[in-house]
C-alpha cells in the first residue's frame, strides 16, 4: 500500500495523517493512463464503442450528449480533447456544437457555455487540422 502523508498541527501537537492510500495495482493503472499505454488506450476505445452501442443512440447524438455532459460539469480543456475528436469523426459540425451550447445555456448558465465554447473552438480547430493531415 502506497500513500501520501502530511503533517498537520492540532492545537500544539503535530499529527501525521494519510491523505490518500493506493495499492501498487492502482498506481500502475494511473501510470498507464498518464503514459497513454497502448493496451489501456485500446481498452478505453472499446469501452467507448460499447457505450455508443448500448446507449441506442446514433454516434453523432451520443457524441453531442457527451460534449453536453462536459459542459455541464465545467470540465477542464484536457477533458474535451478526446471527445472533440470523437465528435468530429461522428459527423458533428460546428453548427451542431453551437446548437447544443445554446440549448444548454438556460440550464447550466452562460459562464459555463462561454467557457466551453472557448475550449471547443480551440480543440475543434486542432482536430480539423489533424483530420486534414491524415486525409
């Protein structure tokens, strides 16, 4: 068991507490994700395909739902990267994304919509360039 420990002061005494404890297996899984291990990525891609099939939605609608979920939680830019590429590959257009953002505004608020629009604009441009280079 691995852990992160810190010292806190309670009154006049110092106490050492464990903030997080993880197993070696958990550490290896985190490392494989952060290193983009090929087997791990293949597993995640398979999960994505299964999720689309199990949802009963067409791939485009599924991708838009996932983008909407990211907007609703005010996800960081890195979280949008994979989903923006999947959305483009699924046939999502800029007009589709704008439509979803407009539809979300009354529910999630303008601040989240504007923040998401900026993130998606950056990533959409990057993804388009990557597709052009492959084609």
